[in-house]
C-alpha cells in the first residue's frame, strides 16, 4: 500500500507542478485565464499574487518528490522515516490548502476537489502502508 501511496503522491506533485506553471509562468495567457475563470484585467491585477502562490505549489511538489525519492530509494525495506514524513508533509499541505480553498469559498468546491483528491488518497495510502 505504501507503493500506491507514493504513486498517488507523485501524481499529486505532478499536478502541483502544473499549477505552478499556470500560476507563475502562464498566468495571463488565455488558456490559463479560462482554467481560473479570470479576465485579462483580473489576471494582470493579480499577476504578482499568482506568481507567489505558484511557488508555494512548486515547493510542495519538491518536498513530496524528495520524500518519494528517499522512501523509494530504500527498495521499501528499512527506509528512513524521513522519506514518508516528507511525503506526508507535502501531500498533507496540499490537502490542507484544498480544505482552506473550499472553506473560504464553497463555490470553489470543484477546484478544491481537483486540487485535493490525489493528496487525500496519497495520505490515506501512505498511512495505511506504514501501519
């Protein structure tokens, strides 16, 4: 089950890398504006905030990827506790951000589900795999 959790965590990290790209590098592009439902004017006004927020997503993906590498590098036997802890810190933070998103604006439930489903499944699978 730990392997399933690591795969799910890797998919969550990949999604957050894509979110980083959209928020930090492609925020004002029409395709990104369509995803986030912003106008050209709104995108220009919020460009700095999105740039910063994108880097949060990048850092969560990096922490998760390092945790996967540390855990997977031990062939599942005798791994250091640091690997699973980093994975759980990364995907747990992704999940918490999704909860905050929907709590702050219930109209964003769809976005929160897209952002938080893989991290939720990863948390459950990693915890079960460690039990």
